[in-house]
């Protein structure tokens, strides 16, 4: 009798799932129904048989809800690294994180094999100050071996009350595993900042694409023009270790520098609502001055959209390393009883039709990841992984939470105030450090060469 009840529950679950997932935004647009697929019922029979064996023979008694949730989670997480099933408590935490009510480390992470990989540390966060680098592998979180947990469980372990500490065991190429102890903080991000490197050469660092970032960038360029006492001759946009952010922000920032008709980016998926194109808008705040964009393997998602758009419109020279290759679109969908679904629904393509997914943006000028300092002063970084290396990553499909700790967004006024608090002496210190940065040093050389070429 219990066996028959379980079978009945499975069938009820399957039918309710059909209704649950057949929302107008997904299934109706394709007119797809699992009831029309013979393979669906074959798979359901297999699932029913496995479910029945677990209920009768597994060493511990497991309730139906747990088994169903495990099955759904496996169904979704087996698709790609960025699709996930959110239980009600996870949904609540997502809401809290967008309000800044959590303590974190300030890293964007993904999976690599059985372990968690640092995609990039976020500027001026505990993880950044502790020296974590793109490509680092997290082997243990506290006493927990990472190979025994999934990505979401790893995120939960690293989050906690501000002021508390967590020990991470880190694996890095060519050196023995080591332990870092990091104190959690409320994660806030100054999304952009700017400096005048030399007469006429501006430097713009974009750490993440937030809602006010385009407005902040426009104000920063205005401030640099004022400090330069004339229009900028050229600009370096530093997107290294920028994990991405909001699509709208990346489009708005691209449009600050593009002054020709066309598109910034487009998406392609299986449903009409997933197929979108985002046009350029007239107006270039630099009036055509040369741009160099710096990227590395820690540059992902929205960073790749900006770099791809500027590259395809021949508006910027891309320098550095091939980027991460996170070119997929995730949509959030609410399910019954407070559950949620984050599902990959489309791929991003650059204006010329290049897929970003699993390929990234290739630089026009490739740079080795070296330092101008001596080996005793600074150890070179080995970035060893990209989107294509993640478990179950999507293919490029030419014609194309990574998981992140959501930062508290600063208002434009707060960001600009933080900029104003940097003194001229501090500015010069930053400039001196930047000129010792190999990527920046080479970008300045290229921009100077372009200036000479234009004069001739």
C-alpha cells in the first residue's frame, strides 16, 4: 500500500510539474508539452522505479519531499554551472543580499571539477585584501572539504555575520596549498574610479557593473577633463577581474563611447522573449579619442559585453588575456510554495555575431601576465581556468552563480563622495603604482604611439 501511495505521489508530482513549468513565458511560446513525448514517459517509468527502490531499501527512511527536491536540484544543476533550484530559504537570502544584510568575503566563484574556483576577487573587499587571486582553488572552507559539497553550500559557509572569521585552504599553481583567515564584512563596492595618469591620458577602473555605474563613469570622465584642463587625448578602461553585473549597466557604458548606428549586444535563446537586441545610441563622451581596454581571465559577463562591443565597433583596442567566457543569460522564475528557478535561457553575442560563451573576448594585443617588479617584490599570477572549464558549461554555439556574493550598491552620490575624499597625494600614489603595472604601462605606450601616428 505504501508503495502504491509513493507511485501515486510521483504521478501527481509529475503532472503538477507540467503545470508548474508550463508558464506562458517558457513552454507556451514553443507549444511544448511533455505529454506529447514518448521518451518522457519512459524516463518517468525509470524515475518511478528508482524512487520505489529508494523508499523500500535505502538504509535510512527519506521523506518524499526531500527526494523530490533532490531530484529537481539534480535535474537543474546538471544543465550548466549557472542554473540552480532555489529553496524558500535561499530565495529569502537572495532578497537579503540585494539589500546588503549579510556578511561576505567579496569574491565571485564557480566550480572547477570537485572544487570551488575564485573567478575574481572584488576590489577592496576582505578577499581582495587577503590576496586571493583569479584562478585560486578553494580546497577547504573551515574544516569542510569542498569536494564534498556543492557551490551553493560553499557560498552559505562563506557568508556569515560581519566581524566573524573564516579559514580557507587555497590551492594555487606552483606553490603548496596554504590557509588564509578572512574576516567577513558587509560587501560594498565602489563600482568605478578614475585618475589622470599623464597629460591627456585618463585611467578608468570599472570594478563591477551596478545600476549607477554609467552615471558615475560619465561624471568621472568629466572630472578628468577638468583636471586635464582640456579634452582627454586617450583613455584606459581597466576591466581586469571585473566579474560583470547588470546587463543594462554594461549597455549604457558601452553607449557612452560608441557614436555609430548598430547594436551593443544581442541574445539568442529558444523562446521569442529570449531573443533581444540592444541598439547603440549616438554620442561619444570622448569625441573619438583612442581607448585601450584591459582584460584578463577574471573579466567576465558584462565586462565581456563592453569589450566585445567596443572591439566590434572598432572603438577600442583590447589588450591583455582572453577573458573568462561567461556569455549566458539567466532568468529568475518563481515557483510554488516559495521555491525559485534560476535558468539559463539565452546566449550573448557581440555585434558581429561572435559568441561570448565558453570563448570569451580575444585581445587585439595579447600580454603575458608578468610584473614590472622583481620576483622578490611580487609573485606573478597564473590564471588557469575559464568558463569553458566549468562543470557542465554551455558550448559556444556560434552563428553564444558563476555564483557571486551580491554587493551592496552605493548611490552615485556616495561613490563620487568616496572619489572626492582621495587627496592629490593619494592620487599620485595610485598613479605611481599603476605605472608599475605591466598592463597599464604597455597600454600607455600604445596610446602614446597612436598619438604620434595621428600627428604624422
